[in-house]
């Protein structure tokens, strides 16, 4: 009779060594024969087996060089004391068949403890599987819904059928990206005024759109992004440039990096100056216009100024030159009121927003390029003077705003 594994409490594990070649049946016979009557009727091995309180004796033997060695296993449902008494009885056996032998109990294992450990480990594995499956299914549902919304929102805009967000036509500002996947990634985070060029060959639809709207180019931080950017700077009316972190792509960066890249966008002229990008061809004539406007604006007045006025103007100019030198390379802007008192120092990227807030800003000294857009905003907010590194592509110089650049201090 075999003991029910579910009722097994302990496992007796022993090793046997015999000075001769013996078989499994010899070992089992020796155990039954030499323990009979040794422990009394209550622990008689044959009676215990008949009542299923001990299981079948398992023996594994290997014979080598005329000797035999092996292991003995005996499961029991006896209590702890009865089991160890039975195990000790095994060690009283000194012969197996005609051979001298020794049996040594290695361990009396509490099967329930081992089983409990096994249950705990398996439970941990199952729990992890359930948690991971739940995460995957949860993410899958969210991603499925999100992707479905994205696909519904994405449109084909213009005669060139450019992938675009639903707000591309209504919005006053647009963001130009490389491909359809870039559009989808920005749509995922609620940016809907985006359109893709689809490669280095910029579609006419995109080029025409940039003439009507404030345009930010948002490209990958790799060589491909640089090539697309250079072409857009030549064929489109770009206002700002934003780039993904180096070696990263717009289609795969998370929301935090998208927002950070767009927040740190740089005006077109400033970007070209920083990276020494030269645009040839028909833009040469456009670049000459601002210089002419600048010369006309700063031409000598017909009325002769008083010596004290000239000295004051010279002192102010020297002060501006000193401030401009101090902030050179920092991409900072310093704001002053009409009395020459410093109001605050801010990053250049925040300059236009700060001017729009109004206040009593009279003079701006900043580490950047004076653009047409900056002049228009400053003129609307009654700013009197702007001092920058150089003059950008300005075709209409406001009469009420005085502009100085680094070349005026040389």
C-alpha cells in the first residue's frame, strides 16, 4: 500500500553502504527483518504500512568495485516522535543479505514545511504574473483608446495631403515636424496644431502655410533633423526652431521632453547665428534690407544736439555696451524702466511673453538677435530702446523704437 502524498508529514532520508553487491529487495528485506519486534507492536513497520501510516520504502543503489551505495526514502504520517524513533531504528541495521552494511539517517524532513515554501514561491510567481498581466492589459486598453483617438484626429491637409492635427488651419501658430509618427506623438499629448513635411522635400502646402502663421520647426536631434531644418530655413518662413535632445527622435520622446524642447525654442535668426548657418540665393537681398533700414534710422539728425545731451547719450551707450558684454553667451535679457533702473533679468526665450505683460519696460538689453516680431511687440508696448547682438531680417523699423547692436559700439 502506498501512502497518500497529501497526508505525508515527514520524509526519512538515509544513505546505505554495503561491503558487497546487493539488490534493492535485499535492502528492503533487511529493514523489515531487522526492525521486526524491535519497536513493539505500535511501531511495527509491516503494521504501519498496512494501516497506511508509512509509505513504500524507496531504494536507489549503485554498485561499484564490488561495493554498493545508495539512498533510502521512507514517507510517514506518524507524529514527529514516532518518526524519529523509526529513523533511529534504521541505523541499527548492520547487514544486508550476506554483506556487512551501515545505514545513516541524513535527515528527517518536515514535508509540510517544504510544501509550504513551495506554495509560497509558486504563489509569488503567480501573483507577479497576475500583476504584470493586469498592467499590460491596462496599458493596452489605454494605448488602444489613445491610438484610436489619434487616428481619428489626424488629417491630411492641403493639396499635398500632409499629415496634420485637427487645429492646423484654425490656429495662429503651427509646429512643423518630420513625419506622421511625430504628428501622432504630439497629438497624444494634446498638441493639435502640428503638420509634417514627410522628408527633406518640403511640400508647397507647408511652405505657403508658414507665410500666414507663426511657425516653429520641431525636428529630431540627429543629422536627418538638421538637414530638414536647413531646407525649411531656406524655403519656408520659419519664426522659431526647436530640437529634440541629441540623438533622440520627436516620435519617441515623452511629454516632458516635448514640452521642454518647445519651451526652449530659439528665434530663427538667433539659431542661424548661433550655429553659423548661412542661407544663400535670393535671401541675400532680404538680408541687405535691414542694414539699410538701420542706417536710415540712425542717420544724423538735421538739428544740432547740445554737448550735454551728446554726453548723456554717450554714457548710456557705454552702459549698454558694458551690460551686453556681461550677458554675452548667457542667452539672458535685462529689462530697465524709463529711469534706467533694472527691473529684472530673464531668459531670452521668455522675452516676448514678458513684454506682452506690459508694465513700465523702457529699455531691453539682451543676448540675442533683434527680429521683426520682437520689434513689433516692443512697439505695441511702448518700449523705447532695444540693444541686441545684431539686427535680423527686419523690413519695417518702428519709428518709436531705437535699436542698437554690437556693431554700434565698435
